[in-house]
């Protein structure tokens, strides 16, 4: 009787006790090295959630073709300081900000910060900034105008400082940029992460704008998808080893994206990592982001005359 009573009491206590949260399923292949204690969601679980098998045509035929054109410009030696200034400014404008409702002479509706930055670079003031920046000259009036415009997105003063840095520090690095774009991943990371405000997670973003697509971007959407945790929880892992943790995390994402093996046109294969990231980013947000605004700015902002004609981009006014 005593034993039965004890069993009964234990059963009641078990029912009354709060249940602990179930442990997340372990990754099929446990990570090793610097991030061995950082658990990510199983790849099969993510693949089931995303349910995608190819990079969409609007991405392949749009941003994918743009990346091929940019890569050819790198090979021909045509990629210069103005290109780096644009790619850097657009990348920095995207960091820590999100879409806002805008209604001015540059854009209307829900606008991404990098899209608004692209429109500004195409404006007369943006072109004036670029004309000066590629010569190492800081155009304070142009920067102040952007700072005033960028208020809705937040950290406008930070972006103003970025543009000042871009004008002072980037013009003499075009040759180094071209070498890094055609070098190893380590070469590119060494170059990109020496730029103010560009860390491991964003080095692939600025690379994509310049025609290199073998390094994915590890942004907030990807972090939440891959880890099942808020993006802010990633910082303690990615700061390890003075940034080596960030590179390791990006490489981990790249391996997973390779395993997805999304269908992709053969000539876009060198850009698989960025285009797969683009596909996942849109899938998570249920969006269709063409990046047409970025492409126009990266192709055309500040270009004119013989340059535009040579690139097959008629209709652009001269500087």
C-alpha cells in the first residue's frame, strides 16, 4: 500500500510539474572548431520550411546578369574608384536599418534604405558627391543633404561619416580592389573587412555589387532562419577570434547553401552563393526583390557621355 501510494504521489507530481521546452534537433553533422558550441537548425528542417529548388528567373535574369557584367568589368580593368564608392555607400546604408515609408522627390512608398541610397546616388547631388569622392575630395554640402534626407531610416549621422570616409579613403584603392575581387576568398575578406564598418557578415554584400558572388551575406533573416534564435544572440559567436568567428559562420552558411544545390544557369555558377542568399531572403519575407534600383545606381550613377555609350547605356546625361 505504501509503495502504491508513493507511485501515485509521484505520478501526480509529474503531471503537475511544468514541462521543460523541448531541445532543438541536433544538426546532422555537428560543427567543429571555433563555433562547435553554436547549434544551428537541421538543414533538412530548413529545406522543408523554404521548399525551393531553383533560383527564380527574376533573380537570375536580373541581378544575376548584372553580376556577370560587373565581373567582366573587373577582368577588363574597368572597375574603378567610383564603383567602389557606390558599392561601399550602398552597403553601409543597409546596415542596421529597414524599410520606411518615404514620400519625396527621390522615392515614394515603402523603400529600403539601400534603395533610397541608390536613388540619391543617381540624383544630381549624388553625382556631385561621386565626382568629388573619386578624386579624394569630401563634398560636405552633398553629404549634409543626404544626412537630412536619410533621417527616417535612422543613424543618418553615421552614414554621413561613412560617406566622408569613402571620399577620403577609397579613391586610391581601386587596383587593390580589382586584385582582391579576382583573388581568393581570404584576399577579398582581407580587403573588404579593412573598410570601415564592413565585417564578415557584409563582406559578401559589397562583393556582390562589384561582381563577385561566392561569399553569402549572413544577415538577420538568415541568422533567425539558420539558428532559430534572435539575430542579436549571434554576436558573441561571431566576435570570436577577432572576427574569425564571423568568417567561420559565413563559411558554414555557404556550405549549407551549396548543399541546397538550387538550379541555376551554368554561367551564373560563380555567383551561386549570393544568388542563393537572395532567393532565401525573398522567400523568408515573401517578397520579390529585383534590386533594379541598386543595379541602376551601380551601373549608371555618375556615368555619362562616352562611358555610357561604351557600356550600351544610352540616355544618361553627362556629368
